[in-house]
C-alpha cells in the first residue's frame, strides 16, 4: 500500500523555504497528517480539520475523528507562522502556509519539549484517505476479535467494532486498560485504512480484509517505538477481560492510605477531615492520558449530581518527576475539563511510584484506575481501565455500573 500522492507532496514541501504570509485562503476544509516515522511508507496519520479565519488570522480550528469534534481556540500568529494548542493536553502544532498546503511540526509534549513530528495539510480535501479510490469489495461492520502481535509470546486479544457505510467506516478498539477512542477509516477494494487523532494520541492502522471474515497483515503505529502487527477475526461474541478479573485488593488490606500534594505544595492525606463520613471515589489519573480525559468528564457529571448527597472525588495525578514541572499540566487539564472536584500531584508516572502509591492493589493497574471507598473509609471495589464514549454501548453500560456503585454507597 502506498500513500503515493500524499507522500510526494509532503516530501516536496519539506524542502521549501517558506516565506508566505498568512492569508484568507486558510478558511475551509483541510486534510492534516502527522508523520510519526518517515521511514514507514503508508503510515502517516491523517485527520480531518477545518479552519475559520478573520482577516487572514485563524479564529477556530475544528478537528474531527468519527463523532469526536475538537474545537481549538488557542491560536497565535508569530511572523509568517501559526501555532495552536490542542485542548486539555499540552500538545501543539506549528505551521506555515504555502499556497494550498500547510507544513510544520507537531509537538506531543509542547513546543521545545521532547520529540516533534512533521505535520502537513492539504486544502479542500475532506476524504480521510483520498489517494485510495477503489470501490470497496468488503464490509467490516460488526464485532471482531482483534489480536495484537499474533503468533508471538506477547500476543494480546482485544475487541474491535466497526460500522461501515459505503467506503467509510467508524471504529472502536476496546482494551481492558482503555479504548483507542474515536477512530475513522476507509475501505478501498479489500484494503483497510483507519486513523485517529485527539491531541493526546495519534494512531494509524492498515490491513487487508478477506472475504471469509478475517483481517490480515495488519499494521499499527502510535509512535516510532510502538508498531505492533495485528489481525482480526469476525466474532460477534468477542469480549475483553473484565476489570474484576484484572485487578484486586490485596489480602488483608481494608483501607487506602495516601499522602499527596496540592498544587501549592501543601500535603493532603486520606485522613483529611473533609473526607470523613463521605463516599469517596479516588481516581488514579494523568493529564497525558486520553482515557483519563473521558473518565474525568464522566466523574464531573457524577460529582455535580451526587456531591450534595455525600460524594467526594479525589484525583491523584501521576505526572512529571516534580510538582513544579507538573503544575501547569494539571492546571490545564482541570481548567479545560471544567472539573470541580480536587486534583493532587501523586508523583511521577513511573512504575515504581505507581506501585508505591497504589500499594493496596495487585494485578493490572492501568491509567485510569478508580477506587470506591465507603463512608467507613473501607475499600469496597476497584476498577481499572475505561471504555469511553467512543465505544458506544460499552460506555453506556460502564456509566450505569459506576452510577449504581455510587448510589449504593450513598444509601448505606
């Protein structure tokens, strides 16, 4: 498979010294792309975006993947360059205009921090994969057993669900530790192409679909370091492992004692008087985590509904190595999500620190993980991972489950 036309344009643009001024031609639809690894042909990450500008200066940028619509408002012009920040996360994109194209860089951790990847975009292109024109010969609608790294010692079985109309389809990949959020793709002949971009993660999937209900030769990439192979088998009964089978409270432990810092550096502990006699939800989270974003939006709605009935929610944020370098990230996450409950710095997101802070639990402790504590201060249950709104009915069921737990604890 080849992203022939796209790659030629991208390669040509990268060698041009750009001196173009910002112009009204920014208005309209664009097909953006992030090049995670220039050595991997056909694995750029495309996404749909539109720009609204006033007097040549962008006022809003709308980015879409399936049902997910992200409105970008933090946009600045510096000379002949424009840069924008993705909502919630600290990721940024900078670009310059060259006729009907944009070219620049994508910074997952913010400009000047960590790695960056090439970004480019084409004007007036709404097809997510326009270089593939063949009429679809297969339909991927339904549920699939999705196997990562098949025939290896680290193979993992997940679930994928797709809904196809014509050549286009939307998708979701469910993982016990957290879904891949909103995905969108295209079928050309028997070729499968799918991508997603939300500012926290960029992902691309390619494969071939057989007529006997299999997807083969799958390739996936979310970074230069993560490029697993995959296959899928049509299976309407496919399921992911349940949280109760992945994580448990260690034998003999009834309470969850923690000591964290607020954003001013003041210590906050599980023995704080504000928590006494309350139903407590403790969220192990991170500003860098897309699934944590989905969970936080849900918990904010539950907080609004049940706080006056005795519910408290505390979020333990696992971030950078110190509070000072983590403070802005946490503040941005809280501000952008509109969450009204309390967020605290729990230390770096290293395996060692996670195990120390979340010491009562064994098994798979993913981000996010949620601990439900009753009015007596005892752990009642724990849930790891999160199936967000991109998973449709799975998200609906999870909302019902979490709501039922909270209501039961409040009634006691």
